[in-house]
């Protein structure tokens, strides 16, 4: 019986060592610094640059300004090593820039539609006037 107990103690040491090692490895992986959300930051910056090239500030300056502010806040969060916050802010920045672009595009389309309606009305009046003269 005593031999069995000694064998159990000898076999338990490697098990304890493996358990402690696994625990330390798990703890080390949790403590490691997360990587910055580079892809999200680049996507936000690209969306803002695209919006600026399309000159959306004329139609959606508030949204574009909000996108810039959130991108600055995301970069600041990276500096503070708050990567989850940085990722969320970068994604919001991209969405705000895309919203600004969409609003500007819709506003431009409305202007074109208004001009076309005016042109159609002018043509209708011309046709009515010409039809009235021929009778």
C-alpha cells in the first residue's frame, strides 16, 4: 500500500507542473497587449478621404466632421492602448464618412432631379404654346 502511495505522489508532480504551466500560459496570453485595429483605422481614413475628394462637406458637413472626430478619438485610444474602444470608434468613423457621402450623393441627385423637372416643365410650356399658335 505504501508503494502505491509513493508512486501516486511521484506521478502527481508532473500533473501539478503541467497544470501550473498551463495556468501561467493562459495568464500570460490574457495579459498580452492587443494589436491596434489597423484595418479599421485605414478603412475609416480611406472613407474620409473619399468623402473629402467628393466634396461632401457642402451637403453633409456635420457627418464628415463627426467622422473626423471619431477617427482622432480612435487614434487617441490606440495611444492609450484601449484597442477595443479604438476599433469601435474607427468603425463608427467609417460609417459616418460613408453616411456623409451617401447624403451628399442624395442631395446632388435631388438637385439634378429638380433641374430635369424644370426642363420638362419648360418643354411642356413650349409645346403648349406652339400647339396653340398652330390652331
